[in-house]
């Protein structure tokens, strides 16, 4: 069948399935699948487990084989053969937060938009991919490889679901994760999450706030000796786009620096204010860290804590692809007091996929065929499953110019964008598996 006829069949089928797609996305959005306490049979908490079970139930209703691997990760499968291609997304979410105009745990449909926590990141896109596979099945399209739609449950807080999968299953020959942007992403920056500790301080300090390493903190409260309280509110934003948020942690320390403090606390407060407050690439500190293919260093100071009479500031450094994590440690050594200790919380090296690979060529074709736009692969400041899952790259769901929607209040997708994503994914799966 001519490819243009196939594309038209795919598009018509997507439009006919639109309402069912929305209903099934709503089923997932109603589950508040933030990571919780690890329990027997629920490694990342009860709610992520529920979301996985619901995704697999939806898949079974469509007629797919499914497998649940220890309630950590699972998949829907279609086709025969030894080799398989995949789309891997996730059904866990970041906390809802405050200030929504709509119920965040319900899919709200307006004239042109869909609202709800996870509609973009990542329940909407992974359901779109599942529907893409359903369309290929319903139209009896012949494929040469099996296809799996994989549902993770720990993308937002550490990728700890992936070892469960790779321990039990061989990796795909190729695939993609719809959890970033278009066009296809061939390179992801390295990520270094570390905590810098002050000298011992004399003051008694208590700290409040909701601190997550993948978002700009929107609330921070510091109580010094019970009589000096600094409380700041900011604006939550994705951790890889701090410039569109307002950091409540560094804002609090900027305010604190004006108070009467001990020498040790004053020194550490000034260190945070001068190096991390509104200094997203650390250029104000004289740091030059960038490369041609991926751009400048991006930082997110996301947490403050007290331990053993020391203060710790935790910062995520998203560093350019051609740099190594040791380069970032040297940068910090050059700006901090030599008596400040450092501890590494998480490290993920940069990844770079060959531009001449079949995977990138087929994804480029799928994107260009549907959008008519240039599909030359790009790099990202984000970190996706492509860092830890073999033979995949990030591909979608955000179109060029769309930024700062995920991890925020009133998370949304344009209805037309969701449908176009479904169209692109259907064609991409076909290209990889035909």
C-alpha cells in the first residue's frame, strides 16, 4: 500500500478513536501516581502500582498481550518474532502542587485544550503511542518485528524501574521515549546532583519546603533560632528550564543574607546568594561551561537541609554533552570554600546517539511526513529514559517553541497536538517495525 494512503488511513482512524483515547487518558490521570513509600509488591508506592495496573488493563481491553514485572514496570505487546522495537514512557507523575484552575486529577477538556497532571508528562503521550499500536493492529498492518509499549513507574524520581525490566527482558533493537521534544533527540546532557555542605554553624535552624530534584522549588521557609523567619514563595518550573521559574530556596537565602548572622552562616548564605541565585548558567560567577552542540550549563538549586549542625544546598547541574562530571566538580571546587564538603546524590553521564543511525533516520522521516517541518535531530537539557535504556532516543511530545508546561500548574496539551502526536507515533512505530 502506498505510504500516502497509509498515512490517510492512520489519520482517519485516529480521529475515529479520539473520544476513546481521551477517556483512557482520564483513567490514568485520576490516579495520583507520585512515588510513595516502598512496600512489598509496590516498589515505588501504591499509586504508581495502580497506574501501571490501569495502563495494562487498558492494553488488555484493546486485545494486547501484557506483562507486569514486579509492579515496577510492564508492557503491552503486539506481533511475532525475536526482535522487537519499543516505545517506553511512564505513568508516574510529579506532585500536583498548588494554584490549579482545573482539577489536576481529572482530564478537563476545553474547546482546544486538555488539562490534568500527566497529560503532557507522560500519561497522554504514552497512551497516544498505545493507540498508535492499536491502529496498526486494527488495520492489520504487516510488521516484521514485535512492538512493545512499555509503561515505567519511576521516571520522575530516579529511573529505578529500568533495572527491573533489563533483569527480566532483553533490550529492544531500537525505540523511542515520548518524554521530551521534537524533533528526535540525539544527545542528552550529563546530570550531576550534588550537595554542598557548610562549616558547622552556631544557630539552631529548621527548614520547611517541598524539594524535588526535577523542579524549581516554589516554597521555602527558614527559621533561625526561633526568632528570625524567612519565608519565600517562588514559581515552580521544570528543573531543566529554571529561567522560567522563580527559585524559592535561593530567594530565601538572598533575603537571609541581610540579617545578623554568625560568621559561618553568613559566609554560606553569601555563597548561595552569589553563585546560585538567578545565576542559571553560573556566568555571574565567572564560569564558562558550554559547547557548540548542546549549549550552556544549566543549574537548579532545589533543596536546603540541616544535618549535624551543617547546612547543605543540593543542586542539579545539567552539563554540556562534551563535558564530563569531573569538569563540574572542578568548577565547584574553584568557587567554594575548601572547608565545604561535597556529596554526590546522583550522576548520569551524557549520551550521544549516532546521527547516521537507522533509528534517527526513520524518526526524522515520521516527523517530517506528518508536520512538513525540518526533522533534523537535536539535543536537550532534559534527562530521559534514553540515558539508561539501551537503543532508544527521546522523540516528542512537545513541538518546537513549547516549554515549561510539564511540572507546572495547569499542565496541558492542545487537542490538535495530542492528535498530531498520535499520528506521528503511529507512523514512527510503523517505520521502525515494518
